[in-house]
């Protein structure tokens, strides 16, 4: 099944709003109950609890995190969501401007069944250090 671009655009707006709500459960709600995300080949965050914890971790590290969607593209049920987040690191106060993307597999209800997240971890660490 391929999703119309207008539906993908609406999904991207809602997902961006979920991150910007600062409520981790809102981010997790875009996933099925058994979904997972692996970020930069790390350990998977699995299920609603794991996904909520992952989002909460980002919000704790960057309390003023603001996510911007840079685009969304789909091919069948595979979708790429491009993003930039800005904010300040909680411990160092350093300004952050990080770009990355998520690759999603969606079900027919446009819920994420699995995800891979990517950003330049070395650049993130450099920005955190100031």
C-alpha cells in the first residue's frame, strides 16, 4: 500500500507536534504497541514504555527541544521523516542544531511498526561540549 503525499504530510505535522508537546507519551502514540526504534545502531527502545522512555530522555537532555520537519517521503509502507532539532543541552547549556531522519515501516493505519533513527552522534557530542 502506498500512502498519498497529503496523508504523509499530515502525519509529519502531527508527529512534529507530538515531539514539540514535550509529552513523551504523545511520541510513543505514533507507534504500534510492539513497535521499536533503534537510534544510530544502538539498543532498541521497544513497546510503548520503551518509546516513551526514549522520548523522555531526549526531552531531559534538551528541555527546550524544538523539532522541525524537513520533509517526508514514502515508498509503499516505508517512509523517511527528515528533521532538525534545536535547543540547549540541559547540563552544558550549549546550543544544539542537529539534523537527522527516521525510517519508518507503517501499517495500514499509518502507525509505525518499526523505526530506525539516524543523526551524526559525533557532531551532537561536539555541540554538547560547546
